[in-house]
C-alpha cells in the first residue's frame, strides 16, 4: 500500500505544477540517473542493480506490466539486453525534476531507446520515463521506474 501512496503524492505534486526545491538534491538525483543510463549502456547489470532500491516494493512499470522487486527487474532487463544493439539516449535538457522533500525526488524525461541488430539496423523507440528516487543511508537510489512509449 505504501508504494501506491508515494506514487499518488508524486503525481499530485507533479500535476499541480508546484515543484519544490531543496538545495543540492537536484544534482545528486541527476547524477544518479546518469549513472543508471551509463550502466545500462555498458550492459553492466550489476551496477544497474546497485543503483536500484533493494526492496520488494521496488516497481518498474514497463510495456503495461508491473515488475516488483530489484531481482525481477534485473532479470527482465537482461532479456532486453540480449539484443545486438541496446543504447539509451536520454534528453537530459528536457528533464523535469520535482523534489518532494529532502529524501524523495521524481525525475521525468524523454529518451530514445535503440534496440535490435546491426542489420538492417536497430529500432529507435521514443520513451517517456519517470523515475522515483529516494535518499537512503547508501546514497540516492531509484525506487521506481515508470516507462511508456512517447507519442510523436
């Protein structure tokens, strides 16, 4: 129940157009996401896993599916990364950060996923990604990922 309340709060604040600012968190959250993208592009799932919240309530919504837990997320990601080409290109200039408090932030941005084979070439799929980040005793971690294909 707790993850749903947190998601509701994130959506409520993001929809009201009233972002709150807490000094210093913006850079840390953006750095976390940049590390996450780099680890994915290097196909380093161990590093990806370290950046995700180690909790059974970790949630990744992907292709209309809810994937619960860090291990299940890594398992699902590993199937996608079997493709010859896998490369995520986030549009960080269009990223919007909503900080809910000193330990919780929500990052929303578009990205392009190139996935497939060299011949005839990869599919390039536009996505919208929303990332819920929590500050833990180990530093910032991704607590939830919400992905959907973007409408052009």
